[in-house]
C-alpha cells in the first residue's frame, strides 16, 4: 500500500508539470454494439482515454490513444502495448458527434461508428453544485482554497467517511491539486512529508453525481466509502498505474 501511495504522489507531481487535458465522454454504437468512449485532448493534439462496450460493462475498460488534427480524430484500442483496432472519425462541433469507421486489425473487418458527446458547454440542465465547485477548483489545492469546508461538500463527505476521517482530511493530511481525469474529479491525500498512510483518494463522478473516498491505512484493508455503489477500482488503477 505504501508503494501505491508513493507512486500516485509522483504521478501527481508529473501531471502538474504537463498541459492539462479536457475530458469528453461520448456514447453511441460501433456497428450494432453499444459503446462509451472517454477522450482527453492535449494541447499538442494527442488523445488518451478509455472505452468500454456496454454489453461488457464499465469494469472492462479498454485503453485508447491517438491524435486529433482539426476535426479529424483517430485513435486505437490497445491490449497491453498492442493496437487491436483503429477508429477513424470526424468531429461535428455543431451536432457534437463523432462519425466514421472502426477497423479490427485482427479480423480486418470494418464497422460504422456513430457517437454523441454527452458533456461539454452545449449540455442541457444545471450542473450539480458539487461538480461546479470542483470545476472551479481545478489545479487548486483544496486545503488552501478551503474547498473541503464548503457546506454542501462537507455534509456529503462526513456522511460517507464520518467526522473523524473528515477532520483528518481537512486538518492533518496533505493533498494533490484537483484534477479531472478518466471521467472523474480526482484528489490524492497523504501524510505530510512521507506519502505514507493514512491516505485517501477522493473521486467524484459527474455523470451520476456520485462521491467516493477510498481510505488507505497500514495494517488495515482498503475501505471504499461511497454514496452509490460503483466500481471505481478499475479507474483508480488506470490513474494510479498500479494494480490493487
């Protein structure tokens, strides 16, 4: 567990030195198969993210990586370090769609792709207040910006972890900046100067307004505190770069 905390601390430092990405989620079809695609676009045009086929569920995410040039979007699905398929798509900013083809490298079969963006400035409805709070604190340290002391967020945090752990998060533990990655607002907290336990991972899913705090402590099992049951460990492994 110490190794995991240390690695995520190094990752947090590395992320703070790189250009921040804007994440977008798309839903649609590849041929007759339903799919959810999450993409982060960087200033140099590179794309990273994940996708999963709805028949297999979000626990079976596939890593994707590619490039955007103008409205042309290309990316591949990977198994390990091997590309197994290639998407060639065109983005329509007015309709907020990606359309094109999916080519399976192994079978050499090509399927039509139709995806619709499900987030962004053209979204309808009002953002949940916690989402807006986190959005306003991107690239800020929540202990310095007093974000954790927001009444609505404090109430939700205390409800799932209890007053004692909330007090530790606010008063005793250092933390990373707020970032948005792999579909989650994410914060990592750790014991000052040592990256040691106790530590936590704050994860907020804006798609379903769900708050999760993963609590880590030596000589104790990892505790997952959630408002709604949701498997976040696959995403945490992607962010963390380790296997729990």
